[in-house]
């Protein structure tokens, strides 16, 4: 059994004795009294274990514990969140440039870098139209106009608007040098380490000039690759945990993360946190771009992970869903004017 103190990173490997000792201190007790309460174990072994666990701060004195608040209790015994939050706090980072260079060089020599893009080369592809030289709204006007929209007209979304929104959110704008980890992709949204673990799948059912179906946005070729044909609005609603208004929009984007891209460089516990931060950056970019095109955007984290993974064909480990965002032409009463100039 491995016991880990998530606050200081200390770990200890042992058997049932560790669990037995920790279980003795669900309330303050004197070490010798605790040792006498479990006659099936040798008292000396119990006292030695208590001393070791105190040194590693698995056990603290009653005085030290009194002002401390239980994160588990404060978060309604949400064990997964409490564990993750504690495990990813106050991590130590390398500061010396030489040490950083050695670490990165070691990572590169140990493990092959994952592919920068995911490709479905054998699937039917739809090229996105080349954007016009100008178009869209002033940024400040767009920021003020952005609202979550949940009422849509039946009017289809122009394919050019979908293209601009996808390209502006997930497309790459170039590359830049990143030392030992180059090339790094430049995109409109920031990403931890410039690694961009995000992928985008599109469920489209009311987009002009686009056959309804499930698509993957191929970043490398700036194309949509059709994975499945059909009207997937019911599946979109189910993916969004039954929010029926999602099916009234025109398309739904499923954001996924290829976690290996991040772990290739960062193996600390908070690498997981950066995936969700990336998703937030992308979602805001998506909403602003959709708004600037006159669309009504929305986002939702109420996702049905396993259903989405089966629908797309993901294993849920190497790649998994993190966020949903979509848009449609807003109904007249939901429309927010976005003026240029």
C-alpha cells in the first residue's frame, strides 16, 4: 500500500499496519494509548510507526491541527476534488536555467514527442473557405455583446461563419522557436508550455453547405474530416446531459484533450489543471468569434464523458472530452446587436 501526504509530497510504502495506525487517530490520542488499543500488533512497532508518520507529517499534534480546516469537510466530502486540489498546490519549479535545460533534454531523450496534430487522413474532407480580408466586429463591441444564447432561429449558420469560428479558435497561426522543445505552435489562445493538447470535433446539423454529420477539425490541413454522416442533434443533447435547447442550435463543438502532449513536458500533478485552463481560453475565444459573426454562442461543462467517448471513438485515457461549446443563429428576441466601427 502506498500512502501519500498530498500537502508535502511525502510517500511511504507499507502494509496494513500503516492503515491501522492512521485509523487510530481519527480523533486526538496519546501515542501510548493508541498503541495499547490494538493488542494484535506489537506496541513497539506501533510507536515506531507513529514516530515515522509524525516525521513525515502524516500525523500532527492536536495543537497544530486545531486551527487547520478540513478541505474535505469544507467541500462537502468531495474526495476527488479535495485530493486533486491538495495534490496540485504549491509545487516546486526549477528556476536555474541550466537545471531547466537538463530536465527538458532528459525528457526529450526519454520519450518520443506526441504528434502535434491528430489526423483522419482517410476520411472525406471539406476544405474551409479562405477568409475575406476584413469582416467581423470591433473587439470591444464584441466583448460587450457576448452573451450565452439558448434560443435559436431555424435559419442555418453560413458555412463561412463556422469556418471562421473554428479556424480562429483551434487553428494555428504559425510556429515559433521554443529551445529544445521546438517547434511550438502559435494559436490565438494561450496554452501551458505552448503544447496545445486540445482537439475539436463538430456535430453539425444546420450549417449551410455542410452535410450533417460528425467531423474532426484537421488543424494541419485546415479542413473538416467527416467521421460519420447523419443528423446528430439528439446525440448533441445527450452529450450535454439532456439540455434540450442544445438541439435547437446549428452545431456543437466537443473539446477534447490529448493529455500526452502536456505530459511530454510536464509531469507534475498540476499538469492536469492546465488542460482545463486551456479549455477555458478556447471557449472564450470561440464565444467572441461566434459573436463577431452574428451567431449566438454557448458553453457547457455538463458533459456525459463516457457517451461522448463512445460516440467519437475515444479511449477516455489518451484522449478525453473536457468542454462543449456551440452556436446557432439567435432567435430575434435573443439577438444582441454587434456593430462594427
